[in-house]
């Protein structure tokens, strides 16, 4: 299990999540990747995004942060 995020770590994780979402969208447009490679990268990005979301939700639940 990971250590609990600090306020700074929470913000960094949110930024990393946004960056990964942008990279994933950009990767879908790339013509230089084979379908197999594109799928492998997408799986990896999705796995990282799930981990970031878990960490963010845990931090928000422990600190009573509204996501609205």
C-alpha cells in the first residue's frame, strides 16, 4: 500500500492524471505506432490513471474534499 498523499502530493497526482489523459488522447492520433504497441501503451496509461484516481479519492475522502 502507498503512503497517504500530502496536500502537495495530492495536487501533483491530479496534475499527473491530467497529463496522462492528454497523452492518451494524443497517442490515439499517432500514426507511427502499431496497433499492438498503441494498445499496450493505452493499457499502461489506464493502469496508472486508475492508481492515481484511487489515491486522489482516498485523499479526498480522508480530508472531506468535495469534487464538485
